[in-house]
């Protein structure tokens, strides 16, 4: 999967999904496109893996397979 990214130097580019986390951690990304009309701003909007412990209801462990 490819993701549209805006870098801190204001360049835009498309990167592979597996590259995005490393670019965010290195401080090179200002924002990335989550969907056709939604930009996620680093340091402003919540992103997976950076918000600490999940605060919603537990959804794992309650699934039973037959």
C-alpha cells in the first residue's frame, strides 16, 4: 500500500506503508493522508501506537471459536 506524505520541508511524496512508521519516528513527516479527504497531522491528531494505553472497552479475549 502507498501513502501520500507531506515532509517537514513541505515536499510531498508517496511512500510504502511499511516506511511510514520509521519516517514518523525520525521526525521527517509533517502529515500523511489517511483517506481521500483526511490528513493526519503528526503531533496533533492521534495515530496508532503513540497514544499510550487503550482506554476503550476490551474487545479481545471475548471471542469464542467453535
